C-alpha cells in the first residue's frame, strides 16, 4: 500500500491491532520485509503490546518482527529514555547516570545545603532519609526541566523580589541544580538521561538527514508531548519512507471547535493540536491509516465522545443535540454502560465480577483501565476468590514483595533491638527458617512468643531474650531454646551494634544486613541466598540491593539509626512487574497503556474528580507564575493528556464506566467527564439506556457473599462429663460461675487462657496489684497506730512497688499521681479507724471444703484485709481500684465474694483466726480521683447474706453435678460480666439480644 507521511488511527479502532495489521499488509505479509521495518513507540509496555498484536495476527505462529524501540512519553512511569541506545552511535556522549546513583548523589547535595539552614526554614530535613526523599523530588523536577528542554540556569533569572519569602528559599534550594549538580555530574562522567535522549534524537535526525534509511521508519502512538520526541517525529516525516501515526486524532471537529481546542490545555486533543503546529502540519493533511479506512468504524461512538469532551466555550451546541444528532448519538450508546457504586469496595467487587463473567466466553478479553491504584489492588484481590491472577501494568511496589518485606522486617527487628512485635514480624515471615526445617522453626517461634514475648517487653537485644528464657523455661527446655537463640544471635548482635553507630558506612550496613537476612532465611537443606533471591521478585530485590551497593560506594558515613528509614525512602517508586503467571485474557491497565490497546470489554474505573483526571496539585518547587516565567507548562496539561487517554479507552466497542460515590467514608465528586456524559445523555434522553444493562450487577455482587441459608446461632450449651468438671474454685471464680458458666467451662474444662498482649504496657490488673502490695506492706509495717510521717513512708513503699513500671509514660503521668492521692486518703482513714481495731491481717488465705452430690468441692480465697474489731467481731474489706459491685448485685448473689469470705471465716477456714461473727463487709474504692478513696459498706444483714451465700453455693454445686446441666453463656444478661476473655468463643454477638451478625 506504500505508506508514508502523517496518519491517524481513530480512537474507535484498537490502535496496536490496527497498526500491526497495517504494517503486515505493507510488508506484503512477508516476514522478511516486516523485519526490516523500524517502529518507535512511546513506552516499553507499548512495545510489548504491539508484539502481542503481531502474535494474534499470526494466530500464535512465530514470525520475524520489526525492530521496535520505546522513545518515551510524558506520562511514562517506566522512565523510557534509553530506547534509542543502539539505534545511533552515542560517540562521545557520557552514559546516563543511573537513577539510584543520582538520588544518592543528590541526597549528599541536599544534606550539605540543609546543614546551612535552620529548622525554621521553609525547607529542612530531620535526617538522611528526609534528605533522600527531597532528593527524589528534586530529581523529578530536574527530569521535567530536561524533558521540556528548559535550561535550569534560568532559575537565576527569576525575579525573586516578586515572590513570597518561602518561594525565595525554595529558589535558593533549587540553586543546587545550577551551582553544584552539573559539577558533580561531570565528576561522575555521566549526564542526565532526558538530555542524553534528546542528544541521541538530534544525532539520529542528523544521521537520517544525511543518509535516509531505505526501509520504513514509523513513529506510532505518541502525542509528541516531549519536545525531543516531537523533533524525532518531524525528522521521520522528512524521510522518504517515514510515517508518523497519531493515536485518536479528531479529524471531524469543525473549525470553531478545533480553534477552541488549540487554546484549551485541558482538552483531549490539545496536545495533538500542539504537535501538528510543531510539525508544521494542518489537520486536513493527516491521512487515515489505510487498514482503518477499510474497516467499519464506530463513528457514532466517536461522535458521542467528541460531544462529551466538547470545549467549554462551544457547549451551547448541547441544546440542539436532540434536534440535530439524536439518531447518530443514540447509536453511540450501544455497548456503553455507566455504573455508580455506593462505595470503593462495592465498585471493586462489581468490576471483578464483570471481569470474571467475561472469562466464561473462551474467546473474550477484558481489561480494567484506571489510574486508581487502590481500586486496582482491590480488584486484583477480589479476582483471587476465583483463583484468577490478573496482570497489573503498574506492577507491585518492590517494598511489598515477599523478599523485600523480609529484608525490611529483619532491619526493623535489628533497629528495635529485638522488641517483640518487630522480632515476630521477622520470625513469622514466610521466608524465615533460621537454619532448620520450617515446621520445626515455626514451633520454636510459637513457643518463644507464648512463653517469652507475651507480656512486658524483655530487655533489649538477643541478650535480653536469653535472660527472659532463663526465667521462663525449665533447665532442659531452656538449654535447647538458648542454643537456638545463640545460633541467630551472632549476626543479629553484630548488625544491631552497627545500627547504634553514630557514623557507619552504608556498604557495611548492607553487608551485615545481608548476613542476618540470609542466615534467617536458610533452612536445614537450602542456603538463605537461594531462598531469599529466588523467583522474579527475588531477582528484582537482589538487583535493587546490588545497584544500591554499587551506587553507595562513596556515600558518606551515616547514623546507623537512619538506615531503615533511608532504605524505605530509596524504595519509593521502585516497582516489581511479574512477567508470568497471570491470566492471558484479563488485564489491569493504567490510562497510558489503555490508550494503545482495546479489549472486548473495557471497564473505566475510578471516574472521580481528583483520581481521573488526577488533581494537578500544587508544585512544591514553583508557583504558577514562577513556572510560566521559567518556561514550564501549566499543570493542566496533564489533564489534557488524561482526557486523551479517557477518549481512547471510552471509544472501544463495549465500555463500562464506573465510580464510587464514597471513598473511605468520604463523599466524592464525579469526574468532569462523567458529569459531561450525564449532561449529554440527559439532553438526548438516553440516561436510563446506559444504566439498564448493569442493573443486576450490584445485586449479584451482594449475593456473592450472602449465605444460601441463614441459621440463627444458638447459645452454646456444653455438657462435659462429671469427672471433667472442676471441683476447686476461688471465691472470685464463684462469681464468674454464677454470671457466666461458659467462662468456667472454657477456662477450667478446656484449659484455655487468654494470651497477654505483645510488648504489653502495664494494665489495670498490674495497677491493682501494685496498689494492693503497697498497702499490704504498709499495714504490716504499722499494724497498730499510725505514726507521724506515715504518709511519706507509704509513698516510699509505693515508689518501690511502682519502680519497675514507672518508666512507662501512662504510669508516670496517670497512675503515680493517683496513687499519691490514694495514699493520702488511706493514711487519714486509717488514723480515724485504728482505734476501733484490735488486729489486722492482709492478703490472708482461706480454705474450706463443701459437700457436693458426688465429690466434695474446695473453696479458696485470699482476703485483701480482715480486721478483728475491738468488740470481738470481724470486718472483711476488699480493695477495688475499679468500680465495686452494687448492693443489689451482692444481695442477689451475683457478687458473692465478700459473703463467701465471711462464710469461710465463720467455718474457721482462715488459719490462725478463731471462728467468729462477721459484723461488717466493706468495699474500699481506691480510684485516686475525686474522691481519692471511698468506703462502701454492705448494709444488708451480714448473717442473712452469709446464709444465703452458703445456700446459693450448695445449689450451684448440686446443679452442676447433674450431667445434663450445661455451662451456658451469660444466662442472666443483665448480670453478665462487663468483660470476658471467652465472649468471642461463645459467639455472644451472634445470638444475644441486640447482637449483630459479624
């Protein structure tokens, strides 16, 4: 067909497939002729896409392909600036500085600059990690400057006096680019990648001008938004067999509309209009790609999208749509659907359902196109319910891959000196094995967690773990666990020591870190390096660390405490893209990738303002007037590029547009293109037509997780055999037995105990224990009269009891001041009461045996305080740091602790205490608030309470000695305990009144 010149492929035609078919026909379906062609594409992904198009064109048969190279695009996140290497001799051009090496070099410059600034400056950093993040932002600014071919020496020419003080400080910071960075690059013997790319473009253009290639050269798919790429396109158009193929140029817009487009940087066609101006071409000179001209085009859809994207100044034409274009535009809605979902979750689940449905047809393909990374990850996760792995063109953050999460976890473990949470994060990682078989290693880790790491934090480092082991284990078990910890301790201790250094080489840190990671990843059969760096993700992680080690060869010493945060800062933007293992007929694409390919079903997701199109945001380096003066384009240009991506994707034969009305609970605003679509469809009275095809999907999505049958859960009624039922109780357990028998079953029959929290702070129980112990020691020291200075002595005793926990901020800020108030109240109360007390016993243990229907039951207690009154009677006092039970709870038998202690006393169950009548039962509330303490005496007749408590106990024993009596959960909800460790096991919220289905 003899192609040559300027072409366009309509947005309604799949760009890559149409391009491939045209090139195949141009080659006369001769693979040898095809292989002599050169095709220049925007990105590496575009190269892969065109390669796949040729594969489909040949029905999977191998064929020789054209030489395909990426040349870069303004939205290309892959940084495609090396695509022309090899296409033209670089000659004396220095190599491009690698990205990681550049960031580390810029980090050094940033650090030097910031050392001269105080913390009140507009730009400051707290450490090397912050400097690295600033260096990354500065690198992106330099890329933009070089890509746009603006000379950053022009920074010095900005009229600083016209800008606010903080902008002047920013300009001072950007002087790094003019004063220091060029010299450092020259010393490095390298140059910026965009500048090198532009130089190669100019050399290639000069080469072609002097010696035009005999074979076809095609630049395809680019909007020419990079000036160097636009020059390359111009050079190709000057070749005898050169062609430029534009994506989705609107050849049908009238002159007035096109004129408005040229002045509207946010319009989809604006960048193509600018490109035509740069090339010195009129729109009328652009030809239709020959293959596209032979195909049936979707002119109605193209016309509809054209109307939706109409420039704002010509939108009055919408009023006449129903009269002029009703039939044509109505045809444009064929295959077009819109769906607004209540939430982000429902949008993702519904999209996943559509993609899964598409797979039912063995010939059908489908793709989600979205810039919303959260939505993409949710859809990817939702598809796993059907064991479908989908290719995501944006890849996965390298920091989130299995090898790199392990690498970061081991660093965190060492930085935090083996604190329980980071230590377990490393030891429980799927790659951790510690030099032994993984099942055995995991059993060891679980034992370590349960016996050592639960509860208060051990002392720092492996030494602290060993000390905690000595306390937790018997000799035989301890020696085995010590040997295991010792094997891991050497590399961890060495690495931890380096991390505490004020100045340490980054290379040394990486080497020591690698030793720890590989030692921990090794099994008894396979070395750590083979396990850690295996697979695609392991290869990418190893390459990153190798590049980092090479790039850090002359990095100045850093504070070891900054190592982990520096590593995390350098990982920002690093991506792992799996090459295998994904479904061949599904894809998740970014808008740039979606521009060049079509699937049978195209779902455009995340159509909310700020997401698609993205919010241009504020430039951290320059205000809008500064950008204009400096020569950088307005931020809205990216909106125009995004609009073009939307136009290309929305022109596919079958398209679904989706959005979420709320994201993370906050209401959203629909994308401007969504709102324009609604306006156009409303004018044509076609709104319901595009909604109806999707009416069932929200219902289907909800039904996916709805059980086929909902059987209400009944309360548990376990009936263990009599010989399995407990026969020994404390008086506090009797209260639990009355209020929640299931808790006794779970604790005493099943032997279940709640685990202490990891790295636990002192809790309410610890506070109660410390206060009880302090009062016990004080009372034992002063059993008779309260001497002068007693308050100071009680404070001193309390300080000793609080010593282990006083370092905790909550203890120091809240508990200790409350104890001081409790102490003052307690001493004053004692001064008043001691004259009527003959003797006091604290923390006194008691025991009696009660007959049951079968075997006897042992009842034990430890009374906080028993007083022998001057008249010969007894008073029993229970200290409560929380809320004491009410009088009604005591008399109803739901809080029988004090009556049962009185029963034990009356039966002579306290050794050394003669039997006697109990005249008083009191709760002392020791809150430390206002008031600091409060005495609450039981007003009911003590003798009656004791008798009722005995009868209630005997009835309880007899009832549960019946094998048919179940251990119910919360039999009297109004008296249920405020908290229970076993509530979730009893599934209380599923069956209780007012409970919710979880």
